[in-house]
């Protein structure tokens, strides 16, 4: 970008002074197209850090003339500069003004130019080093969270059950995890306060140790305590989509969030496959299969924690894998953050978008948190053997993994979230509706129609989670503190869903589990209603802003972002300068 420029009321270029400043004088009105005065912007490469304007008038901004400085990075100073330029426009319309010089302080954000290829190279580095690593870590986290469903049908229930047996122990073990997850959800804010490489490595190492300790639990009460500790460790990891927003633009975020969250169905698929292999070889292994499952799936977290410490950057400027120039590009390609304020944080708590996306996550979590934990048990109740149930648990999640990546790519390509979210919510609702009506339709418990209905149910809710998280992060505008508050609100409210989800499939409801399937179908139907209503609200807000900006755009030269939230953005401008628009 050029930092030295001037506005000229005529059509004749003005000479450049020796120090690199550009001088503009008020010339006589010249003939232009349409018979109007037009102002010309003359740009020259900066040889010094200031540009000056000189004009003459009898109505000086400060009587007797004078000199004024302002800094483009300061919103108050920027406002003064905009005011001065507006006043000079009045002069161009024919008024006389006394000599006046305005000096601009250098703005480092406007002194860096780079090619699209250089920017793509930086994004590729973040994809390979940040997104992939976070996806692997989340896969390990979800693996340790959801493998309890596979462990249950691998004789864990009989080994840990008390005498007399308590049928609620398994539900308590699930609930304790999500209770801790809910109570410590506020830890998502710590991503802004603690360097990521320290924070993540401590979290991953801690939940890896606890996950391994589950393999030596001697009773259900011990397992319940360990699950609570596991929930604390994983609760702090929920801020990853917010962390990714430090490195990627709004229109780039859904695909990266999808790559990260798609690790969840991949982890469940892997856990089912590993459980199948371990159960198949149980006669050759002296250790109980469920204990070995916990140990093998917890150990990688302990091993990978040091890698997270050495590789993860806290901000683009601290990325160890970028060159100094790439670090500058990484900072410059994103809009500068607004200064933090308490009022903006309170505004985030009153934002209907934050609350609506929170309710969508709450409803979706009824399915998202329950099916991985109960699907092996549900398949066993259909008449399949425990070994077959482990194998049949994997395909729905593998298909979900692929569908999440495809949907996120298309969502970023078309820069919209709502239509894809509504489609997948309807898709999931249809699968659950068929499962809930299977007894009324006289389908046998082991019918392959019932098993096939699991596929749309799983594919749908995994995609809804990914799109809703991206939707929330995309549409939280303001300073970083306000954005983190809006994201934390979604996480806290959303985790109320899993607490109820752990009670949806009691053993007495088998083999059809009509109640639990019906609740999930109704929840996904409500998601459709909320998503449609939210999109209508945001569209109206965008139209209102466009009307307001259009009324004063000619006076102030406001440049708007496209309605997708990205597009051709002016280098160096802030988000508020370009005009924030909700991503629909």
C-alpha cells in the first residue's frame, strides 16, 4: 500500500516535493464528466513517513491556520482525519481556506504489500501445522470420551458392577464427565490469557493420564471420579474454534473447524475398530479387553503433549514455522482487533445470535453426546453379538467424517451456513424419526432398516455441530474479549444437553429405545426452526445496515464487506470501517 497520497480537486497532477510529500492546491473548477468537481487521489511510493496537504481558504479549521497530526490506528485520531478530509471536500466545492498542513503518522499496516501466492503459503502453513495438530488432539480427546460405550459391552459393566447391582452406575459415569465439562466450560476463555503451547500441552497430558487410570479402576465409584477429572481436562479444550479464529478469516473458518471437529466421528470409528480387534483377541490377552482399550487409547495423549508444547503458536506472530516476513503477512491479512471493553462483553451476553446458536448446540448435543456412548449397546439389543456390535458401530461415523469435510468445503465456498445446517438437521431428524417409529411400523429389532437409519441420524448431527460453531464464531463481531464471551456462552449453555442425553437410553427401553429416539428427533426438528429464524433475523439486520451505510456511504467513502463476510476486502482497513455483515 502507498502511505503518501493527496486529494486534488482538479484534474491536473501536482508536483511532488523533495521530501516525498505531495502538494495539492485548490485549482479552478475544471470540466469533468457530468459537470461535477471530482477529486483525484495521487499516490507515490513513500520516501518519508508523512504526507501533507496544502489548501487555501478563509474558513480555517483552526483560526490562523496551523498544523495537525493524527494516527490511522487510533480510532479517535482516525475520526479527526476523516473530519479534516470532509472539511476539505467543502473547500473543493468553492470555498477559500487559509493554508493548513496535515501530517499523517506512519501506519505499519499500510506499508506491507504481498501477493496472493504469499498469503496462500502462510495459510497452508497454518493448515499443516495448526489445524492438523489440533484435529489429532481432538480425535484423541473424543476417543477417551466416547470409548466407554465400547468398553461397556467388552465386560466392563460386569467387572465393575456392585453387589447388588446398581443399573444407574453407567449413567452416573457418563453424567459425571459432562457435569465437569459444564462446570469448567469457562476455561475456554483461557485461550486468550495463557500461551497456547503451554495451555494445550498441560491439558492433553492431564487427560491422557486420567484416561489411562480408567484402565485400572476397581469399581464404578472410582470410574465415576476419574470420568469427572477427565471432563475437567477436556473442558478447557472447547475453545479450539475460537483459537483458530486467531489465524483464519471468517470465510476460511468453517472448513478448518470442520477438519478439527470431523476428528470426532473419526475417533469413534477408530475406537469401534480397535475395540473389535481387542475383543477378537481377548483369549490371547491376559488383561481384560476393556482395561486394555482404556490404556491403549489414553497413552498417545501422554506421548503427544510435548509435541504440542514445541509446535503450537499462541498468535500468528509467534509461529515458529513462519519466516519473519510470513509472520507480518499473517498479522496483516486479518483485520486488527478492536480495543477490549466491558460494554462490548455485556453486549455479547445480550446478543440473540449467541443465545440462538447456544440453544442449537444444546439441542444437537442430545444426539451428539448420546449416540456414541450408547450405539454399541443399542446394536447389541438389536440382536447382534458384542463383537459384531463393535464392528457395526464404525461405518456410520466414518461416513459422518467424510460428509463433514464435504459440507464444510461447500459452506466456505458459498459463504453461507444456514441452508446447509437446515438440510442436515432435517436429515438427522428423518433418521431419528424412523428409529422412533420402528416399533409402530412393526420392524423387527434387528432389522437392517433400523441400522441404516443410524447413518442419516449420525451424519446430520455431526454436520450441525460443525456448522453451528462456525456460525457462532463468524457472527460475533467486536473486540476479542466479546468474541470469547459469546463463544463461552455457547459452550456453557450447550453442555446442558449432554447431562440430559445420558438418561435417554435406559436398559428398560430396549430394544427399540422409542423414547430416546423420539426426543432426538424432536430436538433436531427444533434446530430447523431455530436455524431458519436466525437466518431471517440476520438477513433483516444486514439489509438494515446496508440501507444505513448506503445513506452515508457517499459522504464518508465507507467500503462494505460482501454479505458473505469476506470477499475483496481493502488491505489495512478494520472490520468496522468496511462494515460488518452477518454471514448467513
